[in-house]
C-alpha cells in the first residue's frame, strides 16, 4: 500500500477497542501505523458508544470469508445510529454494502483494493481539513432497534 504518512502526521488516532486478532498487530507493524493506534482492549458498551460519538470517521471491517456477502453485524447498526461517516472494508456487492449505500452512510471498499481505499481516505481527509466531514446519512432510522423489532413482531404475528 502506498505510504499514507503524509495523511496522518499529528492528526490521526486510530482506536481499536475490543479483542483483536494477532494479525492486526502484524499489519500495523508492516505498514508502520503502530504509533497512531490506541488499543484500550475491552470497554463497556457505553464507552464504546461514547468513542463512536467522538470519532470523525468509523471503520467497519468484515472478515474475508465465503459468507462475507451476507454479513450484517450489530456494529453496522450502531454505526448508522452514531451518524458518522463509515468506511467499510467488505465486499462491494453485499448486504452490508447495500445498507451503507442505501443510507448514504459512507463508502465500501472491497478486499485488496488498496488504491481505492487510499482514495477514499484522501477524500475524507480533505473533508476533515475543510471542516466538512459530516454524516450525510438518510433513512437510517428504518434500521433502528425499535423499527427492526417492530418489523420482527409483525412477521411473528403473521406466522401465528
């Protein structure tokens, strides 16, 4: 991947909360990003929500598996509720991608597309520098826990 240090200098802090796979540290070292990363480990749900609200940009990574196209994580719905721009590393043709694009919540970059990821990061960085990095999401409310639970209850009622 092209060096991105000119993007990050003193302006980037990556926070990776929770349990991380050993390969994350390997990749951080390989790309010389370790100094920009803070890994607080496990945090309470409220602290996670607070971190999401304080972030300028949210990163969502899906494992590169044969089932990745059908993965919709709980984190996606939390990120939509946070109303922050999302960068997802996931299949560009997937359920997750459909939701992010449908809600205009961010960008999805497929596995192995480093140049596209770099371009997305550059665009977000330019918006950040111009103080224009804001959520532009619409329609995310339909994915709220309340609305999804309501839909589920209608489905269950129809089965009875």
